[in-house]
């Protein structure tokens, strides 16, 4: 049974994943409500998306704080004041430390535009193209103290074409991000997600038997 999950979304930029989550909530596909959107960038376009959806938004500019801990303490204060249960990173371009993560243990999720553990960090679509991989994709994971290193909840795979650039690959990956991120939030709202060590189990999930993808097809 779904629990109406209270979300706080952290952004730094355009907020396309924020919009995807908002849209799925509006359609009744995700049993959650976004209580606050927080941006570390005052000019982030995602703030306009929040405003358009009637969602409170707050700027916590990391440049105005003397230390990372002071910045994170303010984030924690805001999220707790709004009663946030799950922290959703949606293009949030700051690495969170143990100080923040201890305030929301295993209650912070992120989406990364690569098939982790391959290509953590930034600029990963171009790295995937240049490396010559045949497949890339996106990963939803719990956040731990490593960079893009937490337990993996879900992944989506997209092919990498010979004509791809980092930008064209990023566009196809982003479409999959918009599909799987809201689904993971719904699973969490339903209490279906369990973590054991590094492994994440989703109760009632279906897995295709012996499904394989091959590129190139000749």
C-alpha cells in the first residue's frame, strides 16, 4: 500500500527530472508530494518549474557559507522544517558529505547518466562515447559518502551509436531518466525497496529471463 511520501528535491540547474517527477505526481502515478525545492544556484531554471507547480522553493547558495558543513547544516534545517522524508537529488551539483547523509540515512536518492559503477562523476556521456562502449544508460541509486557509489536501485540501458556525440547520447539517456526516477520514488512510497549491504531488492519486481542486448547487430 502506498504511503504519501514527503519529498524534498535538490537542484542546481534546469530541473528536467524535477519536472518529470512533478508530472507523474500530477497524473497520480507517484504517491508523493514535493514539499520544497532547494537550489544552490540562484538562477536555476528549476526554481521557475517549482513556482509554476505551486511548490515552495528556497535558494541556499553554497558560496555564502564559510564551510561545506555550514552549507549542509542549512540544507538539513530547511528539509527538516518542511518535514521531508526522502531527499531527491535532481541535477544537484554538490557532493554531500557524511554530515548531511547522517541526517537522512538511506533516505537520499540520486540519478546518474551512466551505468554505474562505470563512469562516475561529470561529463560521463562524452566519456562513454569516447571510450567506445556499445551501451550506456542511467542509474538511480542511494547516496553514500562516495561519488556516485551508493547501492543501485534501478538502471535503464540505451545503445551508443557510432554517430553519437556526448550531447546526442545525453538526450536519449535523459528520456530514460524521466521514466525510471519517478518509478523508483513510487516503489519507495510503497515500501517495496530493501537494502542489504550493496544489494537493493524491490519486492514484487519482475525480471526478464535471459534478456540480452547486442550492439552492433550484424
